[in-house]
C-alpha cells in the first residue's frame, strides 16, 4: 500500500510518530516505510495537485496485464496501465464497476509487506460499496482463490457505504492499520494534526476508528479483540 501526499516530509513526521516507522529513499522520490526493518508501506509525492490525497491498497498478481484485462472485462476501468517501477515490480491502477480505486502489483524485487497484523502495520482493507452483491460478484471473480480457496485467510471485506459514511460518499477502499490501543492512537492522531472521521465502532473483525492524517488522507485504526 502507498499514500499519495502533497508533502512527503510531513508524512514522514506524522506516520513516524504515530506508528514508529522509519524511512528510506525509494524509487522516484518515494520513501519506504519500515517497522523493525521490515517494509510496511510507501509514501509518495503526488505528481498532480488535482489528484486526491489517498491511501491505495495493491493486490498482488503473477500477471498484472492479464488481471487488468479481467478487471476491464468485468466492468471495471483501467486508470493507469501496467507500468514497470524500476526492478521493484509492475503496477497498475484500476477501479471496480462502482469506481472504487485499487492497485495491482506484479512483484519484481519487492514482493509486498514484510510484516502485517502487528501494531503499526497493515491489518485489513474494507471496501465500502453501494451495491454489495455486485461487489461480491466482481471481486469473487477476480480473486476467488485468495478469498475462498483452500486455506484462504483474506484481509479484505466489504460493507455498504451507508453503514459508516454519508450516502453521497463514493465507493472506496479503506486501509486499516493495527493498533494495540485505539483510544491512545486517536489521541496521537489529534495531537499530530489529524482528525477523527468516525469514532470507534465494533465490527466483525475488531474495533475500528476512521481518521485522516494532517494532509487529508483517510485510513482506519483497528484494535483486534
């Protein structure tokens, strides 16, 4: 996953203090975020100020071209065609039929998260959709083995937009970071200039609060029971 930010240095300060991340330079002005030496995310400078300030989750695939074709064939859109990122891998940005944006990643030397499900790392991705049955069909077709195959342990769920957000909110993915103490993490978010979009609520996968960072990128904090 990565965050597209107007100010990467401000992002380093915010997430470094919130999650204990350290940083190193990466490709094209991006920085890797690491926790205890393991890669957990990337921060990148927005190339165009008109683009949204967002966190994007990437789904791994051995064939990014083929998967992008399948997205298009299933009613989604290809926003950014597959493009090599140095020797790290090949990335594409796509949408589902409702317009929710997600990434595709065919690994090169960068194979994905070094660690997850630990405090300060990726824990879950929730799709907020208007038509949950259509989402089931679309993503179930794209990622059937990962969601339903033998031994599958998906980190991905979906819910109606109206469960948490105003009805006019566009469908979107929300990246969740694990935290040991949701209330304490919310205090840190506020102190660092972020804000709370939705105070803590209970879900089937844990206690969740939705926040934005000090540049407007939304994400969630997840405290497992």
